[in-house]
C-alpha cells in the first residue's frame, strides 16, 4: 500500500471531512486502490518515521482536469477540506504550495474512508 502525504490537511483527514484531493502526480492511480494517509512522506530527517493518519482510504474516482476546473463545483473546496475558501482562494493556495499555474492539469482523486474492523 502506498503512502500519500496530507501535510496541509492532516486534521481534515483525521476527522474524515476531506474526501477529495488534487495532486500534480498520481496520474496512473486506479479506482479501488488503497492508500495510507500520512502526515509527511518525503523529506524525513534521519531517525524520523512516517506518521500515519488513521486507517487507509480507498480511491473511488480518478480524473485529470485543469486546476481551475474546481470553479464549476462550488462544494469542491469543502470536499478538499477548505470550506472557508472560495475556489479562487483555493487555487491560489494550491499554486503557492505546489509551484504551478491555475491552468495546469492536476489529478483529482476522490476517496472513501475504509472502516477497519476491531479485533
């Protein structure tokens, strides 16, 4: 199972309010894939370990679209974990963190939280 970093939305994943994420990579991701959310996946210092955020998530849908296509769905910012942002504010924040442009193609990943049975 691959890890996926949710450094900017750790709390939203912990409380399970985030159900969509946009990434510059992950273009070959397939629905049904299980992903383990982590706080930070890259750039760990010596001795640091990956910190999991809850259990795995299951990919439901994967699409490729322009980043600014988020404007067509008003609820998307909330699904991304930022209900307080307008789509314009979200795009600016995303571009600042990912060094990209609003017209760049991103991978939109929709996911569900997997219930882990208790032993």
